C-alpha cells in the first residue's frame, strides 16, 4: 500500500450541486505526464489488483466502468512527490492526477466540485485515500484547479469516463504484449526446402510437363516482425476546467442499504447513540427496493467524520459519507 491519507486542512464552505447544462469553460495550460524533474514520459503499467484491508476495512479493486459516487475528496502533495505510484509511475504533485481505492490503474474520471461547480477530467494512477471518510485523493495541482487546496477537502462527484478508460487500458495492454512477445524470424534456423522427380507408379501416367529438376531453396533471410494493432489515440493529460451552476447539497453518514425493512430498522435502533438523527429511507435501485440507514443531514465535514467513526465502531465498517442534492 502506498500511503496514509492526508488529513483535511479546515472545514467545508458553502454546499452546492451540479446541474448538467449551461457550462462555461476555462482552459488552463496543458502538459504531458512526466517524471518529477525529468522530460522523459512516465513508464507505468495497467493493474487492477487483489482485495486488500486497511484499518479494518476491506477494499475490492475491480473494472467498474459504470462507477459513479459522491463523497469527500482530499489532496496529497510534498510528502509523496517524486515517489512511485501504485501502478509504477512517478507521482508529481504539480501535475493533475488522483488516487482511488478500487478503480483500475490508470483510468480516467470526471471530478466535479459540488461546492463551486468546477469539473475536471483526471487520470487515476494511485491507490488511496485510506481515511474512512474520503473517496478520492487529488494531486495538489488538481486540488488547485478544482478550488479546494486551501480548505483541504471538498464535496465531489466522481464518475468514470468509460470510453477513455477502455482506450487507455487497451493501449497499455497491447504495448506490453507487443514488447514481451514479438514474432521474429531473424534468429530462427532457416529450413531447407527441396524438390525432386519421382517415378510414375504402376498403372499411372506421367504428366505432360517436364519433370522438375532437383534443387534446394533457402528460406528468406528477411525477419518477420509482428506489428501491433493500432489503438485509438489515448487523450493526453488536460488541465481544462469546466464550471457548472451549483445548488445546495446535504451530507449523510450511510451505515448500509438493506433489501428487508426489518433488517434496516434493527440497524437504526443499534445506532441510536452515535449522534445525529438516524433515518430509514426507501430507494429503488435497478428495479429493486432497498432501505437505507443514514445519520444526518450533517452540516460540516469534521462532524461527519466523527459520526462516521462512531458508526464504524458500532459494527458497520462499510459505512461511508454520502453527498446528495438538498431538498427544496
């Protein structure tokens, strides 16, 4: 495992959410991904990884190309600058990148700051954060562009970019295949091919053309090298920020979602002492009813962190902080 999460610097600002229309675009300077202090491209590899446990919580990396989640993002910087990321690249806090606990490495996501409406496409190439109440660790540059470097955390929406992530995967996997297993004949033994005339079998009839002259033919000395299939061009790192209108959001600590109301109600009763109002709400997910057990709404990140730890200690290690559009 790479690291322990960088703690938040201060409390959250105003609550906000994203509408999917009327975007204004601000373009910043673009740059390629490089080694810290070098002009050479970073050499990393594609990986998903096995399940792992941090601070009593299990995480299950997977190729989830439909991933969408809301929660709290943080950022990391100087203490990891120039060190390897989880997929073998080199972390540069002055480039835009991110760490995620379960998404494939690397993959592309869109991160939207729900407080100010800023949205940025980000390349995930590292594991983390491992604080219970965070879903994404941005590089310092990413936090600057999304506008939460000084406050340390932000309410965000993270959604994977399926097409870009698949193209990135295919490009890296095919590069490895072409490098590790080329088909070459230059170093192989040259087979000898010969031909000679044979006598006509009993009852047979000789062909009208002259019998071939016996000869030897050497195989071509030219090497044959397999050319890898050309993949769609993978998008380079972009520091383009789009800004959307925002509206109020609410934070909840969700202990879990259950298919039976009785189970949800028992969990609610067990959380009476964690602090805050505990509620059970019904939601339809992929045609199936679930009953969510949540504490809140919670007004600030510090309070949400405290309640989350209480819920985890009460026996619900998969609990998490949820951010959603406010009522009204």
